[in-house]
């Protein structure tokens, strides 16, 4: 039977995170020689080559190393839960860290509410968050670097499981002073010829463009931005329209005296805000509470 230690797994994960034995050793407060020996012992015990040394003096995982990295993160997470449970007398206690990924467009509407909720109700749970593109975040979930990631269902990739949070249908974002802002719904044809500003984090702009094209309308994309508030400001000025996802619990974030949200009446695929989670594992209670809190806050 292969014999290895949690400490060896910790060093191995540190190497994956930093891409360097030297940096991993510094982060782990050990010598480079000790880190190198620990990795060599781990490779010997498993009978596998886990790392490749590159000419740039970096290390990269082999296919076996990539697979071990995913399992090692889960093993270390479960070990931390066991230790916490032993200290607290119950594995169901709410304490520890939850690493959340969130699409840039979603983050302002989700993360502040979750931080506030946990600070008030579960202060011993530490929430960390990373913002990024949907595909990158889900890759991190699949590799075990994140506990979950909030993305849109239309952007889900293979390798993760999903939990539905709330239905999130795209809506037009118009200046409140726009002549059509008071309509109950609008079609893409109604807004043909309008200048458009799009959110420029892949694949958001591409998906909105495809919505216009599917409706037979060539969008006049005037600007793109990676900052949601910039888009909102341009729309509020009346110089462009945009398309955004919205759900009941966050509609007020965008709809106010300067900006109006109007439902799109064209046929569109069903869309949900979802939590992407690692496949096939039992999640810690604190992770499930993040998802359940998001569901409550979204509605």
C-alpha cells in the first residue's frame, strides 16, 4: 500500500499553486531541500512522476500530477474539517473557510450580500472570493482550488455539478429617460439602430451579440467595458443601451431613477444563476449554507 502524509500533500499543492519549489518552500516555511525531498518521497510512494522541471526553472504537473492535485485539495479540505470537528465536538459546527468564485458581472450583486449575511449569522465562517471569467472559475472548482463558483447556466462547462440559485432572464438596460423605458417588454427589433455598450468579459459580449443576431438584428456595438458601473453610467447618460441579467433580489441594484430594466420578449434560452460545485463529493455544511443563503437573498 502506498504510504504518504498530509504534509507531503500540502507541499505538493503549494508547488502547484506557486509553480516553483522555491516559492512553495518559502510559503510553507521550510527549506527548498526539504520541499524537494517531500515531493520525491510522495512520487516514490505513489510510483508516479508528478512534476516536470522546465527550462524556465519552473515546475509543471504531469497528467498524474494534475489528477493528484484535485484529489489532494479535497483530502486536505476533509482533513481540516475533521480537525475542526474534533476541536469543536461536532462536525456540523459552522466554522472554517469557504473559497467562492464569482463572475465579474455577478460579483457586485452577490458577494456583498453574502459577506453581510455570514458576518451577522455565522461569524466564524471566513468567506474568501475570487472574481473572474466563468470558464476559469469552473476550472478552479474542478481542480479543488475553489469550493464553488457563481456563474450563469449558459456558461457552465463540463467537469462541475451545478445547483440552481435563481432564474435570471436577460433584460434590456435603458436610460430611465429613454422613450421606451416605460414599456412592459421590448424586442430586439424595437431597439434596432440604438448604440450598444457590452460587458467585455468572455463570453458575455459574444452571447449578447448572438442574441441580437438570432433576432435578425445587427447590433451597433459602440463601446465595451469590463466595469459594470461604467456600463451603467453610459446607459444612464442616454448614449447607449445594454443587456444585463437580473433577478428579483437584485433588480434594485440597476433599476433606479436613472436606469430602467425592461424584459426581453424575444424567445431566449432558459437561464439561471447557478453555483458550480465539485462533482461527486459531499460538501461541508458551510459551503451548502453559502448556496442556500444565495438562494434566499436572490429572491
